[in-house]
């Protein structure tokens, strides 16, 4: 039953996002939103391959601090966030509907949920690990939402400030840092630290959502 819940969280979060936007903006075209989700499903492939490589090299478990850091920040965070960043910056951000931080957040979150949806299936049923961690696959979807907000805000900010490179690198770097810390904490099995980090990350995400609605007016 827990496995089924883990599989449903990410696609349900995307469906809720889609229905909310459809209700709020009934005349909008949401093809780009769906394309962002599909992009996320596609970029899950290099993430899964990297995880398989980490297992083959035996750096995907809590065997030592150095291996935990390498797995969390290089294999998981770097590969995952770069895989999401490339279609966002090279394709989605160039579309006319991608106008600023708010759109950046929406499309980045959609893409992140696409990746999380496929990776959850892989992690629960196809991963080479001896056992899937429920805390991980139950939190993959919500955490990718937070990471999508962080990256999308800065990529969108760069578009309206004409400062694309610095803002985009800030978003990519911040997403990698948060993702790496998240995975490292789960590997260390520190539940208290996990909840503190989750609440802190959620707080930052809420601030960025609020800021995304104000920043366009501030820059005009």
C-alpha cells in the first residue's frame, strides 16, 4: 500500500497543479505545461543510469561519509538538477509563455514532477538496491516541487533582468545544494534533521513563490 502511495504522489501533484491553473486561467493554452512534464519523464533516463552506475561502483549506500557525500551531491544532486536545468534553460525558457519567475516556477515544477514520477517507479520496483526507503520515495515528489520552485524562480528572474547566466547558475547551484543535503540526510537516517530541513526548505519555497508575484512590478 505504501508503495502505491509513493507512486501516485508525483503524478497527483502535477494533476492538482494542472487543474488549479486550468481553473484560474481557463482561456490559457497548457500544452507547454504538459510538454514540461513529458520533458521531466524523459530526463529521468540519465538520472536512472547514473544511479545504476553508482550502485555498480558501490557508492550508493551509507558505507562511509565520503561515499555518502559523493553519491548525494554528485550522482544524485548534480545529475538530477543538471538534467532538469538543460531543457528548462535551452527550450522552455525561450518560449513566449515563459515570461518571468512565476512561469519559471510553474514549468520547472511540472518538469520536476515528471522526473519524480518515473524515478519513483524505478526506485520502488527496478532499483538494484536491497530495499527501497519509504521516507525517500514518499518525499521525492514534494521535495522535487521545492527544488523546482528554487530553480524556476531564478531562471525566470534571469529572463526579466536580462541577467540569464548568473541567475540561472544561481538557481542550478541552489537546487543542487538543497538536493544534495536532502539525499545526504536521508542516507544518514537522521529523522529530526530531515524534518527541520524539510520545513526550512518549504519556508524558502513559499517565500520565493510570494516574491515571484512581486518581482516583476519591482523591476518595472
